[in-house]
DNA sequence: TATCCTCTTGAGACGGCTTATCAATTTCAA
DNA sequence: TTGAAATTGATAAGCCGTCTCAAGAGGATA
């Protein structure tokens, strides 16, 4: 999978490898998803209702989970809902979340990632994934 | 609140400050909770069913949430369930979780915590809480 | 210790979010 | 073009945690 491979091709590749099919719905949802940094299934459902009023919510969930399997998205539980992060452009990143207004700031810190590896190694683990979320108040919400 | 204060006194203190009452159930649940590193409400429900078959699940949830308010426990969402961590002895800590066997290793890394503050400050945030979970395979599960 | 206002409990209903079910439809390899 | 296999949409079901409310318990006060 080369760096220049478009996400649609990443999806096609994953589908082929798993005997899955490319459907009109999957194309539609991928196109919409790639315009987002992160989105919930429900939000995408409402957003796409304009283009295809018959698109089912279950299909959105199934498809976003498919994107996770294909490495295009990453699920993240926030509050009671699941956010689907678009990691196709930015790659891995963590989140800073304002508990006041819900603003989400994405960040990446190599030093933290390195220390995580160090902690894991020290305990005999090999890391597969991780989750780091910082909750607090943004400057606006503190006033 | 001194360092040597026993957890039962921490609870009593919190109850007094908030016009809450010390009940038989709260004492029972606290005693059981202090024997754990972390536990789910459901698991505690089954564990305590032997001692008190009439103890309700809602009471367990309410009481564990009370412990969170009192600073004795800390809720952590893991998978679909909520784990209540016993932070009374150890204080804040993060988790290394084996995706193979479910083993959980607790750790604390000051350097990571410091870098988190740095990231927050850089983005104008003041951190209230955070969550760091490393998922991977322990040495046994890799073989 | 008895009083009595308030807090707590237990049982089950309820609610939000996600997945399972299944008949009808679509995809795509042959 | 054909047909087996995957997918879809509607909705039921499931899970987990909270809410409701009548009955019961705690504890400050006298
Ligand atoms: Mn993101
Ligand atoms: Mn723990
Ligand atoms: Zn804010
Ligand atoms: Zn393991």
C-alpha cells in the first residue's frame, strides 16, 4: 500500500482481500467521510439523508466499522457515542477535548509515543494500539 | 485529609460534607471494593450476592459513583463496560492491557504526565483529567 | 430513647447507542 | 447473462447504566 494510494483504492484493496463488494452506499459514505476529521454515525446519517433519504443507519454503522478494518478510520468512544476518526490523511493522533464546549484539538507528540513504548517494553508488552485523551477546559471556557 | 486517613474515614468525611448518610450497604460495598484493584458493577454485584442476596444492582452503581465523587474510585470505560479503579492506595495511574488474555498492568510515568501538561498548555487548555491506555500483547501471549 | 424529616434502597421501567435479524436486492466472477 | 454470495434497510433486540417511586433506614434534635 503506497503512500500515494487514494483511500478509494485502499478500500477496494481491502474489499478484494476479504471477498467483499463495492456498493453505491460504500462509495457514498467514503466520499462523505473523507471530508471529515471525525464524525459520529448519527451525524453522518443526517448529513447523507439529503443525498439518499433511504440510506439506513445500520448501513452507516456497518460501513464505518468496515473503514476501521480497512485502516481508513479509527473508532474512539467519547461520552456515550462512538466517534469515527479519519486517519487516512493525518495518520495516528491523539485528542485534547474541552469538557466545556466539546471542542476537539488533535495533536501528536513523538516524545509521548516513545515513552509509551518504553513503558510497554519494561513490562514485556508489545503495543498494538493506544488511546490518549486529555480532558480539560479551553481558554475560552475558562472565562 | 491526611495521608493516614483510612478510606472509611474519607467516605465518612465526604458524606458529612454533602448531607449524605452512612448505610449498611455503603460500608459493605466499600469493604469489598478496597480488596480490588478494579472491578465492574456487575462483578461486584455477583460477588456480594453471597453476603447480601437483596443488594440491588442500582445500589452498586450508585455507590461506586459515590466513591468516585469521594475520590476513592475512578471510573474508566473499557470495552462496553465501566471499570471502577481503586485509587485510594495507588493514586492516579494508567493501564497497559493485553488484548490476548485481558491482563491489566498498572503504571505511572511522570514524564508522560509532564508532556501531557505541556501539550495542553501549548493549546491553551488546562487539563482536568486524562485517559491513557496502551493495548498490546504480553510476553506470554506473543508465544 | 423517641421523633420525624431527609436520604437511601430495591425492583423494574426506561433510554441511548449499537448490533443482530431477515427478506429483498445488488454485486461480480464465471 | 447467470446465479451464488454479499449487502441493504427496516426494525427488533441487546447492553449498560440511570431514573422512578414507594417503602425503609439514618441520624440530628430534644
Ligand atoms: Mn481526530
Ligand atoms: Mn487500575
Ligand atoms: Zn471549551
Ligand atoms: Zn496476555
